[in-house]
């Protein structure tokens, strides 16, 4: 994992330890919290057109940033609890996705890999 993510993960450990919250941070609870925060990330986009979603006002963009940060923080905590190197997992997933979606058949298509 890169140094910035390691530093942020350590800050999350320290934050939870100071509040005695580690007892609540089981992988199941963190995954649940992550799902809730990911759903909250949708709220600022609710009822917007595609175009509006691409041109958010500064306050809306700040809302999205705060929710995206919540998602990242819970994801880092979950990976920390399960000893998952998130950067390595992401690199490996990108390779798998490249194999599932070869450029020649996936370019310009939104079809799932099973349909291309």
C-alpha cells in the first residue's frame, strides 16, 4: 500500500482507538457502514439529469466529496481489518477487468462481459 494510504489508515486506527470504537469495527459492521455510505453518495445526484450531474454546483460538489470521503474511510478500515492491500487488490482487479473486457470487443459498449 502506498504511504498516503498507510498514513490515512494509521490515522483511522488512532481515531478509533481514542474513542474506543475498534470494538464496533468488525468486518461485517464496516462492510454494512460502507454500503450505507455508498448509498448516501447517490443522494446529491437524485433527480438530476445526466448533464446536471456533470456540472454540480460548489455546494453539491462538497456534498459529494464528503460522502466519497466516508466511502473511502470505511473501505480503508475494512481492508485494514482483513489485512487486504487495497492498492494491490485494485491492480489485480484492473488486470482481471482487462481480460473480461478486451478493447476490441468492449470499446464503446456498455454491455456486461458475458454479453460481448
